[in-house]
C-alpha cells in the first residue's frame, strides 16, 4: 500500500480543476461567439424567443423568473433544449440573427446570471444570482454558461485539504490516503445477526450491507448494471438508523439523490432533501427544504414577508419612474434581510430534527450544513463523481465513516479539459482513442448526449493523475478488493444479454435472477406477436464487407454552410436504414415505441436518426450511449457507426462505454455494426464480435433490400 502526500494531492487537484474550468469557459465563449443563436438552440445550449411569464420570491429570498414563449412568437411547448435543473445560465435580451460575431461576443455576460430551478414543457424557472436586476421587457433568450459556482466550491474544498496540518487529519482521511490501513473486520462482526427491513434481499446484497455496517472507516459497494445498488443502500440507511447513526447521503446529480429520496420516503424516515429536486414528484418535494420551510409549524412567520416581497416584485415591473424603482429596491433589501434571518431559524430547526440529510455532493458544502455533524457519509453513483466532489461532504460533515456505491466499470465523469491538450498529448492519446482530442468544438458534449470520454487520454503530469481517476478507483488501487463487496444478482437483463459483460468485465460472477433470465419481448404484459425479432434476446446485424461505410458529418456540407457544432462527428446512413427497418419490425409486431430506445456513440448519427424516426414513432427514445447511463428499456438498438478500410474505431474502443451500451436492455438487444472494423479495435472488441457471431441471431443486411424498403 503506497501512501499519498495529502498536500501534494490537493495541489495537483487544484491545478487540474483550474484546467477544467478554463476548458469549460473557453468552450462556452467559443460556442456563443461563433454560432448564431438559432444554432445554439439546436445544439441545446440556448432557448430563444422567451418572455417573463411571472416574477416572484423563492427560497432564500431569490428572485424567480418564469420564462415561457413570447406571445408574439407563439404559445404552448418550448422547443427541445439541453437546459437542466442546476444549470448556470444567463437571461438576456435576445441578439438579432443578423448581428455580427463581434457584437455577439460575450453578449450572454451582459444579462442576468442565474440557476435553472425548474424545467417543464411550457416554461423554465430561473433563480437570479443578484438582486435588483432590471430584466429587459423585449424578447429574451436563455443561454447556458460554464458552471464556475461548482468550481469555486471544489477549489475551496481542495484548498482546505491542502492547508490542513497533519494533526488535523481524521482517521478517515488518513485511511483515504493510505497513511493508515482500514481497521480489520472480525468474523463475528461480519456474521452478526441482522434484523432485515426487507427480507427479499439476496445474499450478495446482505453480505454488502453487513460489510458496510462492520467497516470502521471505508466500504465500497460495487453494483454492476441491474444489481439493485440503490435498493441495497436503502436497507443500509435503515440499518444505520437502527444503530442511532446520523447520515449525510449524497450523489453527483440531482437525479441520483432524488432516486434515494423516493425510495426512502415510504419508510417514514425523518429526512430533509437540500437543494432543488430535479423531478417534481410528491415523494421528493415533500421532503425538500423549500417545501418544509413553507409547511412546517414555524413557517407561518416567514410567509407574511414572502407575500410582501412578491407584491414589491410585481410593483417593480409596473414602475418606470427611476426614483420610485430605487425606493422599492431599498425596501426589498430590508425585507430580504429580515426574510433570510427568519427563514434561517426555521431551516436550522428542521435540520437539527432530521436523522438523514440528502443533497448533491456540491450541495453538501452549502451554508445550511456548516453547523451540522454526521456519523456516516454515503455517496451513491460515486464512480461518476470527481474525487474533489466527494471531499466536500467528507470534510464538511465531520463523519468518521464513508460508504461509496458505484460501478467503476461503467463510464466515469466527463473531463472536458482532456479534449483541449497540446498536439503532443493529442498524438499520445490518438493511438488509444483513434480520435484527435484537440479538435475543438467538434463532437463536444453540447447536449448531454455525446461525451467523448477520455479514459485513455492522460494529462501529462508527474504523478499521471487526471480528474478522471475517481475516489472509488483510487481506493480500489490503494487498498484492493478487501474494502469492496460486489452485488452479483442482476434483475434487469435476459441471461443471454448479460452473458458477455459478465464474463468480460465482472469475472463471470453475475447471475440473472429467475424473474428476468428468460423473459423476451414476446412475453411483454401486452399483446406482442411471436416473430423472429421478438423471440430473440440478442440480434447482430453484421455489415462487414464495406457496403455500409461511415462518413464524417460535414463531408458534403461545405457548400451548404452547415453548422460546425457537429463537424467531424461520424454518421452511417446505411446503418440508420437498418435501425429504421428493425425498429419498424418490432413496432409492427406490437412492441410499444416507448419501450424501445436507440443509442449510438455519435451525435451525427443521433441527429440523422432523430430526423427520420422521431415523427414516425413519437414515443421512441433516442440518445447517446453516455447520456443513457443509468437507464433501461425493454428493447435497445445500438448503432456502432464505425466502418472504414483503416479499421479505426475511435472512442468506441473504450470498453466502459460499450459496457453501458450492452447493459441497458431488459429483453432484447440489437447491435448494428461492422465486425471487420470493430473487431480489430481492441482485444475486448475482438472478443465481443466473436461472442456475437457465436451467440447472437446473426444477420447480414442486403443493401438492395434496404434501399427498396428501408
């Protein structure tokens, strides 16, 4: 076990985090200054033609703007966009389409910055960062910005770690850096009698919970796809509460936290969800701090001031006289001060009475928790979190124990700074990825769809550290499998779908539960015909032979002035025809469109498929492999795209990406790809192609048939 110097580690992280922030800022500035607003909207970075539908006071005295379509443009649903709860954005006067690049440069900075707090079909709500901001009355746009707020908190956390004296390091911190070993666990503790809340837990889940309960400092719960990782965490939380432990439960995203809140809510646990829930379901909302401060017994003392502030907000929009507006702003300032004071007392009372507090990793560093102490920190989806994020709850909570749950064999967090290295680094990484990581905005993840993951592109640093190395990864390398327990029964996939990932990645240890091991599309609980598609769990359309070549998105777009946002992204039009044929056959057989997903690694292919399939089959879901992590569908069709004489596979060579792709379906997996190209990409890909040729329902498409009927 090699120990790590804590101050040096923190210094390295600060440097890497700064690189990441600069990459994000550069990307945002580059995109907004070089592309027209309409292009940014198509890329998911902006929303156009908006107007203020309402303005009111929200949690913490923040001004909330509800933005919907400008009545002069239309009404009803907003166009598709990539803005999500928690995104940092600017509300600004919409630039004219004809404005020159020079005039657009930095235009989003001239607006009012805020955070998206609610997204639904007809509107978006934004909480403004600053008070007393004049919102233009004309046509508005909402544009996504780099999230420097998150980076500030990460920097604060790493700076705190950097400056801590050795005497200040807790036993947990020393174990996390290998400066001491985890406390050995006795057989008596591991075999202690446990009264289960959920007797249906399988043996591997019970073993993981016993292990986490017995661990004194650190426990990793490794949950491969479909193995009930969150289900296991719920039982662990209940067991820890039985032992009078106070818990801080975190995840890297709002969705990961809300998932735990939903499942925990039926157990009547006294808990508080910090932050803005990403899904507005009653089980989540009723435990959110925002709702609890309105509905608790002490909330009445805050409500009257909120009402007065809302009245002032409304009067500001009606007043054009500058002196009157300044006077109202002055009154608002005093009201906000009183509001925050009263609300703060209500919040601290609520938190003190809660045995479980849930928040995003970033939210765990908020001012609400400064005076709160916890016994155990639990992090779900820990393999998708930056290590610096995980240190926020560890340092702020005072906890002596940490439980990490995740799957390090699926995709790690996306690191944009590894896409913007010098040509030297690009060449070093190109051999592994097959793609140039310096290509700028080409193929960047602009809509949470296609993330060119950079697992094999290493930043050149003395210690070879990248932000992509998660705490989960580092602890496994540091302490080995002794600190980990793996869940082995999966409840998602037909056993034939599970077979390859189990043998290739999970040491052959995965077992398909009896309830899922043989279920097929023809067995769905509604009427589906028994066809050659609905009775097959795994289908492989092998396009080998060169008749289904890939091309880059902009191969023939020069004269058309096509947007460069998707430039260099790969497309395969003939593969798209097979996708259309296969999906059409499934739906004709009776499978509902909403039970089918199409995933692909490339934004260009995604755009091509969306154009031809979305209107034809409205319920069908299309997405990138990266964006589909954590999801599942009855049937999944995967278009691999790559087919070229050089047998280059690009970031398809990342086995964690392919692991995500092949483990999303429950009953039916259809792979479409060129075995000659894909099979030469790596040992893993060669083994996968061999497995499909031996075990899948193998099909060779006829180009003439596709052109006639596809």
